[in-house]
């Protein structure tokens, strides 16, 4: 198995403060966190893995879901901070439900769905950038129906 990028870097750098970890391999994430004896900030980079990142000690998280379902991640972080792992896992499951729905081929990708979800929540952010496809009005209606079925609009804030 190749060594992850952080472990191939010099142990010290005057210009590097940290990095975003986007892989699901928690063993390698732990190695990245230990790299440089804590000198570097490691940000978890997957919405579906935020809870694992918190458990391993990531300093922060970066995810596009924070924009259209912020409550999920705020509640997850707060629950984790007080040791309420049942609630933290429930919020992580909600995140995973939404991401899995957006990954369905009929919705043309997560980024395409993000734009539509912002619009559904009253924040028009414009169309997707090329070459990404756009959802049709029918696609958006179906996405909204599927989001409603999983309770998204009840727990996204």
C-alpha cells in the first residue's frame, strides 16, 4: 500500500499549516494525525465521515453539506463534545442518508444536487458550472420528494 501523501512530506515545513483528509481509511487518517507530532492541523474532508474524524481527533471538518444541512453537523459536534454518542451517530446517519440519496445516478451527482437543495431552502445559488449537468425541473421535484421522504426538511437546520 502506498504511503499517504502527508507521510511523504518533510516532517517540518514553514509554509504548511495542515491538510484536508478526504479518504475513508481511518487507519491512514490516524497516521496522518500523528504525522509531525501534532504540528499540522488535519481537517476531515468527508461529510459521511465527520464522526470518525472527530473520534480520531481531527481539528476540523470541511464539507459541502455544512451549507445545506448545517444543523446535522452542529448537533453532531455538540453531542460528540459532551459524550452523547447515540445522538452523534444519529446525526451522522442523517448525513449519510442525504449523501446516499444525492449519489443516485438519476440525480447526476452530489454537486448538482447541492445547488438544487440550496434553492429548495430559499437560497438560490445559480446554476452548476460546466461541464456538470443541471437537474431538470422534474429532477428537482423528484429530489425534493425523496428528501421529504427521509425527513430532510425536518432535520436539516
